[in-house]
C-alpha cells in the first residue's frame, strides 16, 4: 500500500515537472518568435517619395534593433506593403495585415489613406503609428492612432505667427493640393490667417500629381499678395517653385515641412533657394542625435533623407520604448500606455528628440524655422514644445 502511494506521488511529481518544463519551453519558444510589424505605405504613385523615405527609416531602425537582440528578446519581422498612393488599395492592404494579428502597424503617410485605414485598426484594437498630418485624423476619437509628426492644428499656428510677426504680412495667397492633406492644411491656415487679421487674396486649388503650374502661378502673380503659402506634395512643390522662378516671382514663398524637404530641394534645384517655413523635423536640425541619424541613413541608402525618413525611424523606436516599459506584447496596453507618455533620448536614444503624446495621439516636441540657402536647408530658429 505504501509502495503504491509512493509510486503515485512520484508519478504526479514527474508529471508536474514535465508540464512545467513544457510550459517554460512554450514560453521560451514564444519569446523567440519573430515580432511581426507590417508597414502599409506609399511605395509607388504620387506618394512614393514620402513613402520610400518612411520605409527606409523603418528599415534602418529595424536593422539596428535586431542587431541588438530585438525587442524583449524578439527579432522584428518587417513586411512592407505598397498602397500605390490609393486609399482603396491602402484599406485592402491594411485588412490583409490585420488578418495576421500584428502587434502594431506602421503607416501610411498620406492622410487620405490613414483616414480610411484607421477605422479598421480601431475596430481591431491594434495601434497604428502613421505619418499623416491632416488635423482630422486625431479628431475622430480613435484610441489606437498615433502621430510621428505634428498635425496641422499644431504646426499651422506656429507658421501663422511667422506670417504676422516675421513677415508683417497683411495679405497672402494660398496654393494647396486638393486631397485630405491639402484641404486640412488649407482650412487650418485660412482660419489662422483670419485670427491674425491677414487677408487671403487668392485661394488656389491644385491636383495631386499635377505637372503644369503655369496658370496657377499667373493667378498668384495677379493677386499681388505680401506672401505666398504653398501646401502641396513634394513633386508638385518642386514643379511649382520652378514655374514661380520662371515667371519671376519675388514674393516670399513660405511653406510647411514638405515644401522645405530634401526631395523638393533635389528636384527644384536653385528654384528652392529663398523658400522659408516651419519644419517639424529636419536632418539639418542642430541636434547631434538627428545629425548622426542623417549620416547613418545616407551611408545605408545612399541618399539624403527627408522628414519622412526620420518619422519612420522614430516610429519603430516608439514601439521599442513603450513595449520595454510595459514588459509585454499587449496591443491594448501599448495604446493606453503611449497616451500621455513622454519618451526622452536619455531613455531611448532612437527617439532622437524628446516627444510627448497626448490623449488623442498627437505629438508635441520642439520644431524649427528654416530657410533654403545654397540648395541646403538652414535652421534659423528652434521653437520649443507647445506643452498643451
């Protein structure tokens, strides 16, 4: 009888140890599984310039993180999917990756695509870290959408102050691209101009992918404004600047981050010189971490990054910082943790600049006033965080 009881106890103990060993083995296997991070972005079509920079910034960050062992011991498995700069295709690609149960999704950059995609990520309760700047994105109430750059409601007021205080402008002409990005920027800009008693004397809509800006420049010249605000995509911005210089416009040409981006400088050449504006991110920022990133990017991809490259890079480091804080791969916990969180370079060097995310997923950090001089972006002034 005693022998039977001992044998039974021995059997139960061995079974428990075996089960525990299997459990630990399963946990270890799961910890070693790749961390799937899909990137849905514009790799062809009008948004290819922005999307390629964004993608390459992500690739650089993923390579760095994986070389150091990944996030909580899991290497990142990156998948890049092309939206073709089309909102319908973007939605289909987003649904495709959501079917694979990702931890977080990256992209897109075009605001129109983000506005379509975010309904899917919100329903799936999967955080979406994107590059869109339209004000409406973070005003929809999603708990799972996060910016890597200023929304128009944050950047345009800074720029509007420059029109009033720096340029002393009384009248302004507005040239904008007729998509969600352009309409959002145009609406915010006109509102801010009205608040500062600056009259809009020309309101000119252009199309995404537009090649000929001669008629638009004629309209701008006829308006005889004190300053011209240009809010179009990279390739269109370069074409507009070339046509403006061709027609002899001397009026100050002012824009946001896109107008002063490296790709615009490359495409427009000397026509970009003299352009001024507000930039949320710049490879030329007088910040050592940003300058070091720019060197690494150039060495890895053999071209000079624009702000989208920086946005893609920090997006991955956002994921790393939040996950290391929570200590687990929980999508809902990730989203709730990032709301109200401040990430400092001392904690996570890959974030490059201190940044805070509010309850809507909007970002706050320092930004810059810049001017294109000798085909290079020159930072004129550092603007502090809004601290709203």
